[in-house]
């Protein structure tokens, strides 16, 4: 890999075959040397999970000037860790994750394998961005998201990101009016399971649910932006310390 061009690592949680990562790879072409290192099958909802009991395997599936692709049997974070530790000869200048099939706005950032990979890149002090489109269909139109991804990648390659900060970017379906820097919407998922029966009459539970928005009138959060036709860019910190609570906690008699 040439040291003369930026080095870009691409991964996702929908698997190497997903249309989203194919679109993201195309969007990054021409910006630098590209290494794709992605799961061999969908790993949605993996957050920052890592494999501790099963060995990891990776294999080369494609190579051409400026683009090398690997597939791995691990989680999105496994892919990032393995790529950085064993397969890349220098630290990337940028990590992009996605484009995810479905939103990762609000509290979904905690569960997202797409954002787990971006956060792991941040841990390694690699400027990292996770991209998601609010469309779960396999053949979704990723063109608008890909255009935003390329524009943001160019800016981050030029300026970097603060240490310990990555970006969570979500894009609505349809015409995108523009992009807004927002906060993470406060809320939670409710009615999360659908109960049914298996062939033996035993209860089984399927994940479902809907997002309960606790601040629907706040026009500064990501859910409002998406509902109103804007892409939402949320800066995410890996330091989860609640600094404002520390003075109170120190007064507890423990």
C-alpha cells in the first residue's frame, strides 16, 4: 500500500455483499487507497461485541490497484481490530462504516454494529464515521447517502476529528434537503417483542417495537432532522463519563 495516498478502511454490519457497503466503497474511490474488511454475513445489532471464544478467519476476496477486500467471520468490531492489528501496514487516515440498511438514530447508536465499528476506529485514534440510510430494504437507493459520505470523507481527511470523537450520520429516504448537526434524540424502544408459537406450541419472541420519542418538539435532535428531510450528523464521544454527576457522587458516604 502506498504511503503517498490517504488510507481508508471500510467495514459494515450488514455483510460484505450488502448494497450499502458496495455503494460506500464506490463513493470512496479516488480519495485514497481503500481496504474493505467486512463480516461474511449480517451482524446487525452487535454494537461493540468481540469474539473471545471462537477463532477469527479472514480471506482475500478481491484485489485491484487501490482497492483490496477481505471477508471475516467475526463481528464489525472484530473486523476493525483484525484489520488494524494484522492486515494493514499503517494506521488508516479514515474509517467509514456502512452504509447501514436502516436508521441508527437516537438510542439505536448503542446497539448498532455500524457504529460499534466506527467507535472502535475512534478507540484506535482513527477519524471514523458511521453512515446509515433510513431504509431497511436490500435494494434501497443509496445515492444520496453515498454523496454525503464522499463529501464528509473529503472534509475529515482534510481536517481530521477531535481525539475520542466519531460521527454518526443518518440519512432520510427521498429527497434530502441538506445536512444538520444535531444531538442524539432522547427516547427508548418500547413494545420490543412480538410473541408467537413454534411448531410445538411453545412461546417464541421476535424483536420488533417502536421508538418512543421523549422530545418530539426539539428541532435540534436527529429524529426531528430525519422526519423533516435532513441528514443528521451527531458527534459521538467514546468517553461515557458523566462528569456533571461526579461532584454529587463524591459526596456519597461509601
